[in-house]
C-alpha cells in the first residue's frame, strides 16, 4: 500500500501550490511597506533638508532674526539672540519639535515649504520662518 504524503499541513501538492502564493504575498507586503505615503514623504524630506547642518536665516514671530543650524543627530546651534543656544530637535509626523535651551519651552511645528525655505507653523500661527 502506498504511504500517504499527508500531514497536519495538508498534502505535498497543496503545500507546493501555496508556496508561490505566500511568496507573492510577502513581496506585495514589502512593496507596500517601502512605498512612502505622499504626505509623509514630503514631511520627511522637509525635516531632512532643514537638518542638513547648513545655516538657515531664522526670523522669529517677534521679528528677531538669527541663524539656526540643525544637525542630523538631534542637536544644533542658534545665534542672534541675547546668547547663543544649543537647541535639541526631534522629528514629528509633519515637522519637528525644537527645544532651544534648557530653560526654554519645546515648540512643535509643522514645516511648510516656501519659495526659499520653510515656515514653522503652530496651528494656524507662524512660529518662525527659515530662509536660505
């Protein structure tokens, strides 16, 4: 009598037919995971461009002008105020959070592209403007 090729996972023919299907599902999932959503791609590139280690002219909401340099490691340099600051920053879904110094509050802003830089928007209010 012929030995059955069946186990708890089904017979060999069924398992062989499921292999290409499972590989196809895996590849499709990998493609979907690697495809950026339109909003996130723009936001991520905005944060990447702002934190490139090059100086930005920053204009605060009160009109004070200074220089802001943000580095990829989450640190930065800020000049133009009464003293130089060493801000820390972290990315958010649509922009970044910036903490200028130990005694100053953290501000989270949405980065909105302009012709020559970005606006840091806190709701519908402009917190600062970055220009090059």
